[in-house]
C-alpha cells in the first residue's frame, strides 16, 4: 500500500498539480479590535450562500488569527486588485500577537469594530456563524456577510498555485 503523503508518490504529485490549478482570489483577512487587531493574506475564500449572504474562508489551524476569529466571532475580508497589490507584501507573512499589523497603511473600522485596509477595491464585514475544524489542517469558517462595499470598475486579483499541497 502506497503512502498518499509521500512526495515521491506519482498519484500524490498528480493530485498536487491538479489542486494547484484551482484559481482563487487574493484577500486580506482581518480580525480583532483595537491593539489586538491583525491581518493576513488569504486565498481560500468562497461565497456559499445568497440568503443570508454567506462566505467561507479556510484558516490554517494554530495561526494566531485563527484563534482571534474564534474568540471575536467576526472578521473582514478585503478583496485585492492591481491597485491594492502593495498590500500583498505587507500581509503575506502574517503577524504575531501584539505585533502592529496596520502600521503604514490606511484603514477603516467596520460596523463590527474590525479594521480593514481601505486600499482594497472591496471589503466584506462578516459575523462568524459556524466553524468546521475536525477533518483538515485548516478550519473552515462560515461567515454571514453583514456589511461591505465594492467598486465595479476594478477587477479582483486571481491566484493560481504551482502545487496544491503548499501555499
């Protein structure tokens, strides 16, 4: 029996190439309020409902922002485009607790008290409704969209990975 986690396994390599071709958007996910607020670059986001408007986002378990989303029950998603490309580098590595995540960028505060970068061409304000976390290395957070705005004259960035087993 072959080990499906083995990097030399041709089936796993083929799966990785296939998964890597799934396009995703690029977002800044923010959570927390005041000095505890932070953000990270996210790409696993999808709308999953119309009424109420609902999205899901996958967060790697153990990241500080994952615990913050659970504790606060709210998050914002800022949708990136070419004009807001500078936010990619700023948020790519994530931030440790207490590390200032918003220094040097313009932010606004959502109706739920969560900041988000204003350079993004759209933002969504989300209230956590459910979290599924017992079957993957990522927690899947379901959020009801309770606010937001966007510009129709700009196109969101799309990301395609080389390998579906790593960022």
